[in-house]
C-alpha cells in the first residue's frame, strides 16, 4: 500500500508539472496515468459525452504523434478536461501554445500569455475610466480598415461603428487598440473622425494596449442609434503578420478589410476564428488578394463571442 500511495503521489506531481509547462501530449498522458484509466475506458467516457474518438487517435495524441485540430477533436479535448478532472481550458491552453510557430525567422502570432496579459490591462483601464465592459451599447455594424505599410508594418486602422444604446445617458465609447509586439503605444495617435471627439487616453507599453475615450456629440437614450468614425495611426512596430479582433459579446455585422502597400504584398492570406485566447485556432479559410486594390476582407453577418482575424504570409 505504501508503494501504491507513493506511486500516486509521483503521478500527481508529474501531472501538476505538465499542466503548468506542457507540452500538450505530456500533460494528457500524465492526466490519463494519474487517473489510472486505460484508453478504452477513456474512449467509453467520451462516447457518453457524445464525442467519437478512436483509441488509436487517443494514443497518437498522448504520444505527440498528432494533435487534435478538427472541431470534433477539440470537443473531445474539452470533454477530457472533465473526464480527467482537470481545470477548465488547461489542456486547450497547452494545445493553443503548441500551435504557435517556433521559427524565429517568421513573424509569430500573439501568444496565449500575451492575450491574457493584455486582457488584464484592459480590465484595469476600463475600471479606471469607470466604463462597463459593453459601455451601455450594442454594436449593429462595424467596418474596420487596416493598412499595412511598405515595410510590412501595421500603419494604422480606421473604424466606422454603428451602435444602439440599451440604457439612457450613454455619451461615449471606449476604443481599444492592441499594437503588434514591439510597438510604442505612447506614439500611437488617436483620431476622432466623425461624430465624436477624443477624451481620456490610457496606454500600457509592455502589452501595447491603448484605450481611448471617444465622446459623442449627444447623450443617447435607450434605443437610440449612433454612427461614428475614428482611427489609430501606429507604424511603431516591426513586421506584421495578422490582425486580430476580439468580441466579448455576440453582436451585429463585422467587416474587416486589410490593405497592403504596393511594394509589400503577401504571398497568401487567410481568415481564422478562435473560441477564446486559450483555444486553438479553427475555421481557417484562404482569402483571395485583390490585385488591383491590394486588399483582402472578411464579412461576418452576426458575430459570436470569441476571436476573429486575418493572417498573411510574406514568403
């Protein structure tokens, strides 16, 4: 009995270590070992969740020979977190980190850690500015135009917003800009273009987060709609490889257009979605680059909470 207890303690310690540092397949294997479940039993539990995964696939996942990527496989990973009594999104987070490109010669997408840190900074800024998360507004439509410069940098972006107030007295909107890694948010300019003016501005150097208060020309009543335009002029970071937009709430139509300089065109572009910062990316779809206008775009008729964006490869 003493050996069995020591063995269980070792397995639990290995699991705790793997969940903190990964990689995904090591954590999955450690979790299955710690719970003492054969793969056939794990498969049986998954079937009770309505998820079909073969024993061979489970074996490949815990060996690191393959990673779950399809929607059904990602459902299985979330179910495994419950079956193996793991913290929510612990395996999903490790899976997302495993998908980050390790090649230092290529621009990398934002890591899970950087997104979490930026979210924490944003929450602090909104609290300082006494603004609720949704600001008392529902988005009806949002058209965003991003410009990539001749040196492959994020030059800036312009937004046209149409919103509807869901309570009386709303007279402002908190615009958020998250610059590329290495940017200087203190050098980023905020421009109020139509039906608004710039109020207080907060920025955080380490995360590249900037929050700008846009003051409306009127105080809205519940049910009133409002249209306004604003822009951020950036150009302070290095090579850009994607533009990402997060949505805390489901909402109206969203259109994103990325425009490239004539002498700096990517070789391919694609759209993607992400359930959360911790989740792997899915919904990848190649996007055609308009030769004459040097742009790509996506349109979502009704956005859902999560993350959406366009990425591109330079070579």
